[in-house]
């Protein structure tokens, strides 16, 4: 599973609060389903080793669903970080 970015809710000046994932559970499920649908599909059959490489990389990426840039784009990738700004499943599949 990827790492999901979090933010802290509650607490006070001296700490406390609760870490909450930026992607809600429904969106996490949709992102995971989109990845699994792609990785299990026949489109990767022509590229030996790519499926295993992508599965390994999936465990290293960090996914964020909130960012000020979400007003201007559907998503972006930078290093091991993926920003996804959409929740519509067909569009999510394409962007991911």
C-alpha cells in the first residue's frame, strides 16, 4: 500500500491532536482500485517485468489528495509523491 499524507486535527499550541489522512477512505479505496485495475489488466502483458516493478514502486509512493494546486489541475507526480485532485473514478483511472 502507498503512504497516505496526513494532517493534524485538534490539539493545541503544545501539541496533541490526531493525524488524519488527507484522502478519505472512499477515495483511498477508489485510488487503490484504480491501481489494481491497471496493474492486473492485460495492457502490461507486453512488458515483462514492468508489472512487478510497478507493484514494488506502489509501496514506496506517497499520495496526497489536498493541495492548493488542486484548483488548477487533476494531479501531478514529483519523485515518489503523487497528488490526486479528483474523485471521479473514470477520470481517476486515467490520471493515476
